[in-house]
C-alpha cells in the first residue's frame, strides 16, 4: 500500500521541541563605601533577562539585577545602602529535545520560576567586603516547526445531527415574571 492509500497525513506545525530547567546559586561580592559593622537588610530588585538558543548546547539566559545592602558602620552609629548591578549568564541544557525539527528558526521562551533572591548576606575579608548568596531558577522552552503524522479515519468525522432550529417562539410562560411597570417605579429613598 502507498502512503495515501493508508490514510495517513503529515501535518507541519509549531510545537515545543525542547524544554529545560535550571536552579542556580551564586555569591556576589560587594565592596561597601564604609567598613560595615553589621548587615541590616538585603534585597534584590530590577531583574531583567532574555534568552536565546545556543546551538546544540541549550538555551543561554543573559540578565542582570541590582543587589542592595543596607548596613551600619562607625560602630553601629550610622547606616548606608550600597547598590550594585550584577550581570549573569546561565546556560540551560534541554532535557527534552525533538530531533525532528524542520528548520533552524526557533522561538525561545524563558520564565524565572524563582526570581533572584538573597539567601544570606555577610561581612567577610576583615570587614572590607560583603558576600551576598543569591538563588534563582529558570524554565525555558524552544518552539520550532515539526512534522506530525496522523491517521485519517476513512469514514470521516461522524457528527450527531443537531436541531438546527434556532428561532424559538416565546410563550406566555416566558413573560409571567416580567414587571411591565418597572420603569415607572421610583426609588423609595428619593425625596
């Protein structure tokens, strides 16, 4: 039997052809303006990123965020906030890959499942630096064209016949709950 005689069809469609996920931790080194006495708080803001396919290696996520550390100095008599922009690159390997992709044009989607978050912030190197431990997690998907092979039912699509009459006539029962004077009634609270 030939291809068409077997009632199969090939459909070309866009589909997820690759997916990956990565959790990472890193330590950012921040040099404050003053010798810190203690850490009062740490937060991460302004996270920005984009992703691109990196050959057969996976997806590369390139981004940045700002680390802000509030600390005291001068024997805990004064405070200051130091802010530092941190840039990063994360290579995320694809754990699911479809090798039957038809071309080299891909759409890449990345989502930060866990935004960069401070795990620990501490004073190190004789009080000259602050180390900030940061965690983040990404999910990436690669979308491309692929080919599906589907079996066609020789009987076609069987649809139950439906009543095609959409012109329903109104009866007396349809009007029994309608108040014909509802527009003439005034609100009892008006004076």
